[in-house]
């Protein structure tokens, strides 16, 4: 009989192996048999940080349902299998029945997910000797100087010049800047794939500004309008000049050949300019309209208030040139092809522009040639060729000065713009054109150049000082 009781006891130990201590292989829910100290509790095994709820429920159900089972059935101290142990048969049968019932209830309540063998973790009640370690968040400390350095006072200033005019109405813009208003319309033709811009009139334009910056209240402006589709500012149109008026009526139409989808990506820019024969033309104001925000097919009319432009003066125009050098003949060939959007020098007839080409060797003027002048246009086509004799050993010291004038029968010609190409180039674009020609002999090299003022060329190029 004692042999059967010992066998049943071993079977119960094996069935409860999941809750046994690894070191002594004895039943122990609290692992008190292997506890190193009274203040520190450490349990090894695949247990969660807290006791599973199904295990707690099973303990409470066993206490309520089985009054015979006591805490002595699950001892908290290590168990020894000594032969002196005595146990009655009735106690053995009751404990075996209670153990079987508990195992079946635990198996039914146990989660179905498999247990994962993880590294031993610590949980339970922390003593005063061991404190939980929490991850620390690294935070940068800011001094008052660093904090206030992030602010930009100009953004919070009431008098800031960087106000966004998109949030202002036309009346507010007009009262703030007092630059007048512009009346225009747009219409897209799907049949011919072109955009028509109609410049109708303007009103309440400010009086012109004299050369010293003081406003002349009794004078009148000579306004005209330049039209372009951003970002392409080169292919622009220009209305005629209206003489001595602050309320000009233009009534002019201009057509841009552009696909419909491309037109929706552009921005219509209208710039009102004051013509001045004796000085640089002055920009009065501008109006910009993103074409994606309007119904191009339906079209429409708008009165828009003018806003200030960052470009105070109008560009002088552009010149298309072609250079070609023949080393065997020692000839430098120059083709003046065309110009566009030249500065208008005559109020009524536009301009009569021509181009003067001067060869400067070192700091000495050698040769001068000029094209014919074309009447009443600011977009002349010349297609004229010129040839200069320049030996190859002297080519590196040569400079070409191109000056555009407006022909005037009654007085001296009106200066429009100038560029210098060669040894003393007037800018990086001119230097690049000259370098390309030197690297590709016997091949014509074309390039557009933006005209510069006489003072700018004289400041950067000694060859410009020798030209007339």
C-alpha cells in the first residue's frame, strides 16, 4: 500500500511539473524553497509579469468547491520523499481526486497559445535594495538667448513690408499702395489652342517720379503695359504708349500660342510702366493672376489693384548673336540675327533700332560696323553678317562691343543697351559665349544676351570705355 501511495505521489509531481521549481524539482507555487533572500523574490520560467487571471480563478474555484482540500495539499516548503512519511488511504484518495479535478480545470482554462521560452525576468514586489529602472528621456535645455533667437521680429511687426497681398482685398490694396487699377480680360480658344489677353484700360495711376526721387504732382505719366506668361518672361508683349495721362485706354489684344494644359500652369503677369525718354523707364505696378484659378474657356473681365514690383526699372531687351572663327583665314565672323523687347525710345512710333559692332584689340578701338535700322519696332529681325580680320595670335586679346541705338533724325541717337564679348566681357553669359567659340572653330555658335546699361558695362569692362 505504501508503494502505491509513493507511486501516486510521484505521478502528481510529474503532472504538476509546469509549476515546479527548476532547481529542486519540487512542487512550489512561490519558489520559496530556492529563495535566496527574504527581501528579494525571483522566479525563473515562462511566466508573465503578473499572475494569469485564469490561474487566480482556478484557485478561488477550488477553495469554494472543495472544502476537503486545504493548504496542506500544496505545501510552501520543499517536500522530501522520506520513507518515514505516513499518510492514510483516505487522505491519499481525497488528495488524488482533488488533484485530478484541479488539473482538468486548469487544462480547460489554460490559454491555447503555446508558451514561449523567454529569458528569466524579474517581477513581484521590489524591495528597498532594488529599484525599478525607467528609460530616461533626453531633453535639450534651452537658455533664454536660444529661445528668443528663434523669433523673427519682422514677422510680427505691423509695419512689415512682407505682407501677403493675397489676403487683402482690392480696396485694401488700393488704399495701402495707391498705385491705381488695371482692367483686362482673358479668353482661351480651344479650336486654335491660343490664349487671348485683352488690355482694356487703367485708372488712378500715380504721377511719375523724377530722377531725384521726388514726385512731380503737376506732371503726367506716359504709361504702357507689358504682358507675359510666367515663368517665361522673354516671350512678352507690349502695348503702345499713351501720352500724358493717368487714365489710359489701351483696348489692345494679344495672343499666346500655348496648349490648354500648359496654360493652366502659367501665371499671367501684367506690368504697368511709365515711359521716360530721358532716363530709364520706371515700373508703376503689376498684377499677377494664376491661370489655374480662372475659367479660361469661359473667360472673364477683372479690375485688379496694382501692387509694387521688385523690379523698379524695365529690362533693356535681348540680342541674338552668332560667332564663328576661321583660323586658316584669320577671320572672325559675326551674325546679328534679331533682337526682342527692346526699350522703346519713341512715344508714338516705338523705336528705329540698329546695332553698332566695334572691334577692340586690347584697349584700342580697331574697327566699327553697324546694321541697318528698322522703323517702328521693338522686335527687329536683322539677319546681317559682318567679318573682322583677326589673326589667331591676337584673338585672345580681342573684344567685341555690341551697342543698340534708336535712330533719331533730329538729334543724337538714343542709347538702348550694350554688351561686350571677348577678353573684357561684360558678364558670365558673354564670357561663356566667347569660350564656346574658341573651343569650336569653324562652327557658328548662337546665344541670346540681355542688354546692359552703359554705366554697368563701363564699370566691369575696359573695352566698353573705348567704344563710342
